[in-house]
C-alpha cells in the first residue's frame, strides 16, 4: 500500500504538538517564584514570595535568593523581621527536566506522525 508523502497531518495532532512544544519551552525557561517561610501583613494583593531565576540558570548555578520575613505567625506593621534564604535549585532542576521531557515528547509525536506518512 502506497502512502503519499504529501498527506496532511490531522489538525488535532498538529495543535497538540504545538501546545506541548510551547508548554515545554515555557516551563523550562520562564522564571518562577517560591513562597516565603514566615508571613507578611495580610492583604489580598500581596503574597509573600521570592523570585527565582530561570530554570536554565537556576539548575546549574546556586540560586538562593534572600528576603526579609516576619518572625511572628500573624504579623502587623512594626513586628521584627529576619533574613531568610530560599533554595530554588531543586525546583529549577525539576522544571528543566519536565520542560525538556515535554519537548522530547513533542519531537516524538512529529517523528511518529511522519513515519506513518501523515
């Protein structure tokens, strides 16, 4: 049975591949934030968090940002604060591995689709 090399791929497979590629690149390259231990004055606009570098950098370089956090569980303005560092390297390695895996899956979808003649 002859399969034409010009046969079109299904639009669903094409969009799935595009979404997996974009998601993999975003997960592997976008900077992320980690919640801070301790607390901050309560407000709906602010969540206590610290920004980590992009996983491409944070996975290989010691990424430990520091911030000042309140030491009391329910802080109010004027309570004492202490410096705290947050380790981002483990989360960066996880995100880099997950993003790379998604990219490999997308390439696999393309290869399988082309081998099937689609």
